C-alpha cells in the first residue's frame, strides 16, 4: 500500500504537530512568521541571526508600489470581488522571469560559479580574481550578469548596502554575497561602466548564503509579495483606483483594422 | 490628469520608502515579517503584543498536511516545474469557502452580531446572554453557526485554548473572542450537543479583534498558507510524492459509458 | 480498492477514447470544437442547431476589448513571459461575479423562477404575467433583476435580438428565453423606465435553454474568454501595449502618507 | 496622449465589432468557435480546411482523463466551490513544460530547423536527409528530440497518423509536418530503436504549419484543455471523486521526522 511521508502538518484527534513540534504549545506564540517560513522550507529551525537576514530580504521584496503584479491584483479584485484568493493568485502569476526572477537568477548564477570552484577564495583579492574571470566569461558569451543594474536606482540601490550590513552583523555574509560584492568591485574594468548591484540580486545572494533551496528562491520573493498584495488590496478597499486604471485604458482604446498574421513559419 | 495615490512602496533614484518609512534604514533588519504584513494591511505599525497574536494565527493556519491545496501545489509543480509561481497560485486557489473560508466566515459572523449591539455586554453573563440569543436565532433559521465543530478534533481543537491564552496574555481578547468563547459555553443548551470551537474560527475571531479588515481575513489565511505551500514544495523536491499521487488516481481510473445530461432545466 | 470512474478520456496502449468514442477515428476531423465542448459538458452529442446557438453564445462572450481580464493577461505576460499558462489563468481569475457573472446569474435566476412554476405558461400573455409578477417581487425586495441594463448599450444590446433570432431559427428558444423576453416587455411598467436586455444575460438564458449545467454557466463564459485572451496575447506580441499601461499607472503614482486603519471592529 | 490600439473587440452605444466584423450580424451564428479562436489569434479568417485541422488538434488535446491538471481542477473545486474560475485557472497552471509543453516544444524545434534552411527540401529524400542531420546533431549534443516517444502508446500514438491524414486531405501538410514525418522515418537508424511520433508533438507540427504564432502554441493546448476541464467539472458535479482522491492521500500520510536541509550551497 502506498503511503505519503511528510514532516509537515499532521493531526490526531487530540494533537496537531508541525515539523515534529506540538503546534499549539511550541509553535503558536513562540515562533515568528518569518522564522516559521524558513523552518518550513528547510525543516530546521533557523538561528535568530538567520531570521533577521531572512526577514530583511522579505521586507526588501514585499512591495514596490504599482508594479504589474499590484495592478493585476487590484484589477482582478475589481472584476471578481468574491474571490480574494483569485486576486492574490493572479498577482503572484506575474512573479516570473522578468519582475521577480532576478532574485532566483542571481542566486543560481552565484551558486553555479561557486560550486565549480574548490577551494573557495580565502580573501577579498581571491574573490576579486574569481569575479573578474566570471564577468569576463559572461561578457564574452554575450550574457548579462544577473543582479547588475537598476532602471531607477542608477547610482546605487539603497537596499544593497543595507542587506550586506545586516548579513555581516549576523555573521552570515557567505560565499554568495562575497562573490556578488566582488562583482560589484570589478565589473567596471570589464564592462567599461559602473552598474549598481541591485537589491533583488543581493536578496538572491543572501538567501543562497542562508542555505535555502535554490529551486525555491523565487518562492520567497512570492511569499514577500503575498504580504504586499494584501496591502494593495487593503488600500484598494479604502481608496480604490482599479476602476480608474481600467477606464484609463478602455476609454483610450483605438480601434484599428486587423493585421493578418498569415505568413507561414516556413 | 489622473494620478494614483498610494502609501505603499515608492521610489526615487536615491531612496525607497514603504508605508512612509525609509525601507533600507528603518524597515529592513528592524521589522519582522509578520509585523510588516500587519502594517501593510492596516497602514499602522502594530504593537509587539499584536504581532504575537497575529503570528500565532499565521502559525495555526500555515500547514495542515495533505490538504487539497497542498496536493494541488505538488501536482501542479509536477506538471509545470518551470513555474513555481503557478504551483503556489494553484494551491492558493483552493483557499475558498470550504477549506480556508471558516476564518473569514467566523470573523464576519461575530462582527455582524457585535455591530448590531450597543452597548456591548460588560461581563461574561452578558456575553452568554448575547451568545444564547444568537445561537437560538441561527438555529431557528436553519443556519450552522460558523466556527463550531471539527471533523477530526471532536473533543477540542488544541489551537483554540492556546490562541485564547495568547490573546489574553497580550490583553487582546476583545469582543469577538469574548462572544466566541460565550458561544462555546452556551451552545450545548441550544443544540443539544457539545461541539468544539474550531481553530480556524478562533483565528477569525482573533484577527477581527486585532482590527484587521474583515474583507481580507481570508487573505491572512492565504498568506500563512503561502509559507506552508513553500514548505510542501521544498519537501516535494527532496522526497517527491506527486507522481505517486497522480498514478494512484490515473491507474485506478475506470472507464464508464457517458451519462447524458440532456434534460431541459425547465 | 477505490477506483475513479470517468466517461471522459481513457487510453490503452493501442487506443484512445473520449466520451466513449474512438478519439482518432470518430472525433478528430469529425467534431468541431464548440460541439466537442458541449459534448464534454453534457456527455451527449449536441444536434447541429444546438451547436449553432452554443457557438453564437461563445462568440458573444469571447472578447470585449480592454476589459480588466484582458489588461490582466497582458500585464502578467509582460511580467512573466515564460508562462503563457500563467497569463491566461490570471486573466480568467477576473471572471467572477462582476464582469463575467451576469451570464450565470441570469441563467440561474430564470431557472429558479421557472422551476417553481408548474405548468409553465402556454403563450406570450402567460409569460408576461409571470414576468410581471417576478419583476414586482424582485423590485419589492430591493434586488436588481439580472440581465437588465447595460452601461454602454443603453438603447439596446445588439447581441440580444440576434441571439433570440438564432435560437428561434433553430427551434431552441425555450422557457428561459421566453421568460427573459417577457421581462424585456413588462419591466418598464414596474420600474418606470426601459432598460435593455443585455447580451450577457441573454447568453445565460440561451445556455440554460440548451440544458447545460447551471453550476457551470460561468465556465462557458470562461471558455469563450480563453479564446479571447489568446487573441489579446497574440496582439500583444505584435503590437505591445502592456508596458505603456504599466507605466501610465506607475509614473502617475502619488505618494501619500499612510492612513491607519486601526479602529476596532467592535 | 497615450492610446491603446486594438483590432479585437470594440463597442459604440449602438454597435459591437470584433476583428473588424459586426459581431451580432456577421460573427454570431456565422462563425464556429474553433474558427473564431483561430481568427482571434491570427487576425485573419481561416479557410474551412484550416479550421478542420485546427479543430482536430484541439480535439486531440482536450482531455486525457485523470491527468494532474484534471485532478487539480477537481480538488480545487472541492475546496473552493464558489469559484469556477479558480478551479479552471488552477488546472491550466499545470499546462507547463512537462504535461502540455510538448506541443510547443515540438513546433518550435521544427520551426528552428526549417528557418535555418533555404531552400527547403523538395522531396521526401530531401526531408529524410535534413531529418537525419538534425537527429544526429541533437543526439550528439545529448538532447532529446521533441515529440518522439510516448509512455503509453509505445507502438504508435493513434492520433498521429490521423492528424497527418487530415492535414493531407486539406492540403495543409507543410514543412513542419514533412520534417516531423521524416524524423519518424530516420530516427531508428541514429538512435538504435524505434520510437513513436507522439500526438502532442504532431499537434505542434500541425499548428506551426497553420501559421499560428509559435509563442502561443501552448495557448492552443490550454484552450483545448479548458473545454476538457469543464467536462471534468461537469462530471465531478454528477459523480464526485475529488473527496475520495483527497482522502486517499490524507489518510495514507505517514508522519516522519524533519530532515534538515541545512547544508550551505557553497
């Protein structure tokens, strides 16, 4: 007979456990929400410093104002106010490669470079050398280095130095952040211009240094964004703008003739 | 010219604010994730006791094992592993009236009773009288009282007394929890049997006492569940069961002839 | 041992059946897509006249230009171009009570009136009497009659007479359409003004007359809209507007101070 | 002032157009649903033969029984029966790289090979030579050729020859199908074993030969699947199995201790 093993939630008539803990006695009232999310994802209880870095990342990613995901959640709620879950899910679906993907891409990129290197550099000069080699290689193959550049914060993303600082305060600036910092130092020599290390990329580096599963780095950005989207809905309830957004598009539509796309692909 | 006001995230080239705070300096590293989620939803910073109650609720709702939502997230990831956002969104879409709705229904129910009563009862006897009246009225109209009963924890949901305890410790057991507790005391006299106050309903009462928007109570259950679903995905990555779940259904399908549903509705 | 019966798709190593038919030989190349969708929903093959009415309804609902659902699909694709399924799913999530729900609400409303009446009226005068009684009753209880009124087509929705005509041509104007037509005739006498029967409501009446499951009337609107949203994506690919929509909101955001929502609900 | 051009739906108080047509007069009752979906995606009206091939593809992809997407839709409806749109959207979210992606992958693969070749082969021998070269190249680089092989139909997918037949009957077997057929003939010589051309891949080739946008091939699979998922919901309404599926998992869960994933990625 098939059974389905899990270390997550389980119930008996008289008890509920979560991650092997007594939910009521040992989790509720004792474990913060960021701490719990970390624990659920790794099945180990994080240390307080890890929680602080993790929650700093979540704060950095929670809300960026009227992003496509925020607009989508508000418009979906306008259209289907009976389904809060639908409005949140629709917003999260924008969390793909372009707007929320930098965190994951950057974490994976750094990881791949590091995983191929043994032993790791022992000092800043060593990290700089590895970074230089990496940026050259990416440039030569025509790829953009993940985490470099920001369309608004051209002279520096305020989240970046702060996250480095927090990670260092907690003794949690590991190889991913070290390599990312080195890329920040050396890339102008290769690319011929200075780009900021963006906050989303730094978040990816910090999450990877925390040992979180690389496949799910995007998931943490989505968790943070869920809180942000609830904030968007709460604001929409009190100060609605979705209908005006809708009308600003609909009233400015311009009817044009069809443009047949009938060419064969061959 | 139309503009779109918001107190949430905003950026200039050199700064990022969130809820009027400097994101990097005053939120990152300073504000926990549960605290931030509360703040985003209410636009006011919660007191530490409020955060503790709020996070206790989130812990109570984060994961209940192999619920439909958990199975859905795992199956969707099996089918579309390229899209973590799709797997999480699919799971959240099960957060509707039946499985995650009790929290919202119960919070609203208690609120509606309370809103129609001025002044509120001043002591336990007063709450009992109001509860008795309410349960009688609901019974007379053939409706089920939200938050009463649990299919597994028939003799008591362990989360319920714990959440009452935490709320009282923090001085945050307000009218919604008071009325709910009274319903727990008086309903056997009306219904002729004793049902437990379930945890999901207690969560709704506690969230309502925190002053969170009633329209979004389901949203907080979904936020908690997002963390749980990330845990489900993390476990699926290391110890996959989705394919076995799929096969257990697919291999046991039994082909039957169509059953036409051709009758007119008239 | 549990098994799971189904009359839908089934496979053996050498054959595939769908609805009891040989998929390759008897469905592919033989059954149109509208016909197949009807068949899947009812498990009976529709007659050609039923297919024509059904496809006319789908055409009426497929696309209405820059609706919230269309904007949502385009924005989600902008944000996550790697996931066409996410962009379509996000758009469909707006198919709730407000924008796509009229079809379902109207079909159910008409059904409920008809189900409570036996025998049904035998002539137009009889339908008018029933309609009059119904509109009076709804008005007295302060409810809006579903399917009446349109914010753009104030003097008549062009889809309405056309759908009645098609249903009559095919001999498929049954009790739901008859009652709806009667409501169109009698409501001015009760409401004191003349409102158009809107197209979405007429679609609901026509689908109900086809004997389709009332619980899924919204589903057919969503099926139609899926085709429309693919059209939106195809146009977005060739003539993108999503980024301009996003910027028109983001660049016009106005940062305001938080407005605490701290009041207790009690 | 920004405006948003579109050739899709547009309204004035007295008229509705779609794709430049009068919706009521010239689309409703005149244009089948498959035909309309094609027209929306290409902005040109397809010929009857194109509609037949297109609808054959949709039939081939509409429903495959208890796939993960079908199970997900049923479970989501169980959990949130108030939201048909959520149940359909959740099912579609499984339409990613693994289960519905073959159609798109195969269409793109064939297109890329063809686009790099000018002139195209003039006869079967020429196609075989191109196919041989292509399969060798893919094998050498360790990639699997899309559209080859099926886990159930090991000796041949019944949909494949049927779709080739229909395309030939309509004079619409173009370069993508020609190359795919040639791959079917030559691959055993390279791979050392004979694999069937699967139906999903053949659908991708046929859609590409119809000139449909390659970026949206997955979208047509999702359109087909929307009809199938409505069929799944209709069957679930009359003969529910979702709760049994849920219980078969939940009752067979086995609680295990957490397995910390605490290793650093470095």
